[in-house]
C-alpha cells in the first residue's frame, strides 16, 4: 500500500469479541442471503473506532438482507502477504478493502471479480480512483475513499513576509526564495529524495506520464522533454536555489511532517490527513497551518497522486450479489459521510465530495479541490508494484539531488528500468 498514514490499532478485546460473535452467528459465505454470512477484510487503522462503525453497518445489512457479516481487521503492514497467501490458497474473503496500488496486481493474478457491469457508468466516481482500478478495460475495484497531497504552509510566516498563496510554479519558487532570504535556519521548501509522491505532480503537471500503454507495450515518459522540465524545476529548488537541505535527499514523507512540526519547514507537499496529525502533535500550530492545491506551471492545478482504497469482490465468492449489496451499503451517502468525518479521508464519489470542495475549513477545501480537479493514479498494471519495490523513482530522485547524475541521465535510467519491468512477460 503506497500511502503514509498514522496507524491506530483496534482494541484486541473488541476484535476478539467481533470474531466470537461472527462464529456464534454461523460461518461460511454462501448462496442466498437469509442466514448466510459474508466474510469481509478491512484494513486496520484508518477509522479510529472501526469496530463500532462496522457493527452498525452489519446491523443495517442484516436488516436489509438477512445476512450476517464477519469483518476481520487486517494490519496494513501484513496485508500484502496475507492477500498473496490467500490468493494462492483460494481463501480470499467475499469482500476486501484493497489499496488502490494493489488492485491491478491482484486483478492480474485473477483473484478479483470484474464489476464493470454492476457499476455501469463510472461517471459518478472520482476519475483517478476508477482509473486505478481499471485493468485491460475491466473495473476490479470500486472507489471507496482516498487522500491526496497538496501544499501545506506556515500561514504566520507567509503573513509576516507578505506572501500570497502561489498559483503558478514560478510564484511558488519566488515565495520559497523570500522565505529563505528572510528566515535564516528555516527550510523554505524541502525536496525529499525518498518521497516520490511529492515529485509526481511536477511530472504530471508538465504534461508527462510515468508510463503509458499502447499496442500491448508500456512506454515510460520520464525521459521526455516535458518530464525532464518538470523534474528539473522540482529538484532545482534544492540543487540550484538551495531551498531544501542536504539531509532532505534521504527524507521520507514522515520526515517532512516532523520537521514542519518542529518549526524548521515553511512549505511542503503533504497529505490531506497531515494537518490533523500535525495539530495533534502540536496544538500550538492551530491557526498557523494553511494549504493550497499544487499549482500548475502557468496556473490551474498540477495532478497529485490519489492514495486510497477500493472495495473488491473475490472471484471465489459463492454469492457475488450479496457481496455487491454490501459494497453498495458501505459506499452509500450516509456511510460515506460518517467514514469521511471520522477518518479525514475523502469519499470516492463526486457528489459525496462536493460538501468538502465547498467547505469553509481552510484545511479541508484545498485538498478536496485537489482531489476533485486534479487527482491521478499510478500506471494500472500488476507489474508496477515491482517498480515501487525496487524503488526506481526514489533512486532517480536521489541521484539528481546528490549530483550523482544529471536529470537527463537519471530519467533515462529510470525510464529504461520501468519499461523493462512493466513489459516483462507482456
């Protein structure tokens, strides 16, 4: 799962009680709804009170269908191995939450059901999330929720220096330069070498792609003039303008957050869940944090990665209709609103996102606008997980930031490696 989030494990006693209840109520997924039990895997840590939330959903589901639900909470750290083991043994649950970056992999393994006909038109959903769940024209993941990255900044610093919210790349650079000149010791705009999602808006914003598929073959756009221009701007904030720090070349996203909380960072790209985590860590930051969508080169927005979850149906389920009914219930307006309010993640349907894009909360609306107007997914192929596992993009960034390679050299190597990985066995 390619996301950064705080994990809050569910109480062991509550999970045990839920498992005991499910056992007492009967086991096994099956054909008809009356008296049947639906097995569901949900990732642990996203919702602060997941047991109560899913107990309530289960009650509603039983009222509607007569079926019981057995929910198992799976830690994110263990989830991928658990999935691959279950796929090999044909022991997947009926319904499972799957991270958006994993859906193509599991679909490619033949584990997930194509729900295209059940969904029909995908117009109701945020495009970046349906794109992430689409493989070879089939939709294998129903968008559930997601977070997105935008620019987070210190409002007190901007106000003191008379800086307005930037609306172009040039204006963002000039804002950072002003901070660097006036705030000695503060990193104006860190460029982290181990946080790829912060760099992708400058690839996409320039009009390039990580990789696209045509005539059965994947071609990387990282070595295109557009991608090189975007990456040159982004990494140049560090290598040419000195707006980052030497240590940031190995920073992860958590390092950005920690240094912002400590007062050492003025502006950074961070997730929609990050401001809440910052305020929890340091309540003194209240009123000092702002956000704005990542600008495009000359205005508008640069696309930002949508990291979230799909709801999927296993190909081994005995009752796909019952499984689909549960997904419909989880994603209806009432449950989507309850989930979003508790988790700070946004719902996957456009209509459900509208209250957030019109919110008066300055730490909500910018992220919702980013997700609504400019959210993107990674290349939807089962092999992209190896690109991530091999840290191809991280290596590219770090080579540039440490002057081990030019932008041209690093992007050429990364593009070649990506194409080799994505076209393997194709």
